[in-house]
C-alpha cells in the first residue's frame, strides 16, 4: 500500500497526537473526551483485527499478541508494544509498553489509557468473539512495569 502522504509518509508525532487529546479534553471535558477517544480506538482496533484475519480463525493468544505487536509496534503504526495477552479463567490481561497515551506524561500522572485501550479492546473482542469490559489495572505512570488492561466478558 502506498503512503497516504507523498513526502511526509504515514506517521505523525506523539506531540501532535497529545495536542489533539488535550484540545478535545478542553473542548468536550475530560470524561467526554475519554469516551470519544476510547470509542475511536476501539473502532481502529476492530478494523485492524479484521485486516489481520483475527476474527476468521482461532488464533492462540501468544500468536495474536505477536501479530498485534507487529502491526502496532516499531514495524507498524507505533501506537504501542503489545508485550503479552494472557487468559486467566474468563478474564484476559494485556500488558503494553511505550503506549502513546502514557508517552511524555510525568510520573504520578493520573492520565488513563484512552485511544490505546480502545484499540486493544476492539482487537481483542474480534479475536475472542466476545463483548468485553475493559479496565486499566496498571500504569507505568504510577510505578508499574507495564500499562495493564484487564478485560472481563460482559
């Protein structure tokens, strides 16, 4: 597929992305902005998962994590690194690093994952063929080694 822009290519900076996030928060309010960003991310994640064929066949979680790492990591869109996807009973736990949502935030920041959480949420729902409820349970901004999202079936 050709680049979307002839000279600048397909990528923009985290600085510009964060400016969009802050602008949306200032315009709509924090909670409404977070809902919108998560929703946009979820749509992106679903589309990505379908493009990778994740909904069309059963894929082991480790293989799916590798596929998402490829698509979202340094050789893809650079949204984040998907370090692992694990299942514990009915819940799923996804560990991420270098997320765009946490980038540049000071230690102790309460900023949650929004677009990144949504993208992983959408992709995981396609992968496991279930509606899931996400909850961020760990943050590199608050001392954890990863940004961690837990997903429970609805």
